[in-house]
C-alpha cells in the first residue's frame, strides 16, 4: 500500500476536467453499465456521524470509496464530508492507486447532474437558481455551464456573506448573479427559473414546488437518507422524475421515499433511471422535470479509472 500512487484533489481535477467527466459517465452507460447492479452502500452510524462504504466493479477496474459525514465539522472549520478512494485492477484485484475521495465526489456528482440536465432540460435553459453555497453548489455551476448556455445565476444560502461571495464568484465567470435575500426573492427566482439545483443539508422542502413552471428542470442531490428531502411531494407528483437507479432511490432518496410513503405517488411514477434517460427511453411529460441523485459507487469508479489512466499516460 505504501508504494501506491496518490492522486490528490488537484491531480483529479487536472486529469479529468468536468466536461470529460460528463462524457465518461454517458459513455459508460451507453456501453451497457447498469446502475441497478451497483452494490448497495453500507452506512455505518458513528458517534460523530456516518461512515459510507461505496464499492463497485466495471470493465477493467474495481474500487471502493470510504466516505465520512460529520455534521459537527463545519463548526470546527473542517469539511462535513471527507473520504478516500482505492482503485483496484478488475481481474487480479491488485490495488493500483489511492485518490482523494472528496475530489472524486466533488467532480462526479455535478457531472452526473449535468448529464441528466443534458437530456432533460430545454436546449436554451439559461436561468439557474442554486440552493446552497458549498463545494457541490459551485461544482454544479461549473458543470451546468458545460451543457447549457447559462446566463443568470441566483443563489440562495443561509449565510449572507457566503451567499454574496458565491454570487461574486459567478460574476467572475461572466454570469449575471443575484444573491437572494429572503423567501419572497427566492420564490420569484424559482418561478422564473429554467434550472433549479438543490445542494443543501436540508431535511425539509426548500421551496413551494407549485412555483416551478412546466418545462423547468430541478436537480436535487443534497440528501441520501430516506427521511430527508429538498423537494415537496406536490412537485414530485407533477414532474417527470428520473433517478440514478430505481433501487437506490427507493431505499435512500427521501424526495422519492416520502411521497411514496404518503401515497402521493407510487413507485411506478419514476420515469426511469439514468441509463433509460441516456438511451431515449424517458419521455418528458408536460410538467417540470426532476432528477434526484443520491450518489452511487459506479460514478466514482468511472471517474477514478479515467484519472488513473490519464496519470499513467503521463508517467
């Protein structure tokens, strides 16, 4: 283990730009990768939070990410989510490399969302509302710019200073930013948005889903627990809903699990998974479109393998 190459966050970002990550994920699905066959991740409850183990195997590689979620860390000035990735040879299971697991998460999650948006959103979607001001929120701005002609970004955050700083970063990209100051401004922004992205730790709906206009696309990636959600049942019920995998969504995605448990929708309401979407087997109805992601191990593996191969070519 001590002799394994270590790819840090800067390495991962350099070796696999976000636009390439989006295409790698699409290529993997088109080549036959079945999200439904990804092993379920064990979630181990710890005194300080959670330990998530995310194994996957596909093609020439296998791998596992050990990620931790420590809700108390931000108050200590530490990341809420941390982790390490170990990549193996798929045939011999010999370890090949260790990587910054959170760099992978910060890359593949927005890339997965951008892939869904590429196939769900209107081609001219340019007005984005982002709930959240953390690394995932920023990663989604960068990723969605690769698949849609973003013009305006409105950001809703709990901390006014962080929200203003996020808006300033958007301005530096040449986007027209707005820092949303309160519920009324957020409601107006949601009602006019082409794209809405939720990247928060919220456990209850962030906004009235009735405000979302038909044809708008909503991405929710902030929660991976069956009792936490960012979207209300009314929005989910009138939307075309795409998930990473039905099995994962029905076990982990509160945005889906809660409406099912309340009888607002049935499991048949899910229009398809990502593989279905990429293959053209999902037809969007007249209402909004929703992509719900919880994060899956196959996504880490696809990006980690590409990072390793790019590193290997350099050395």
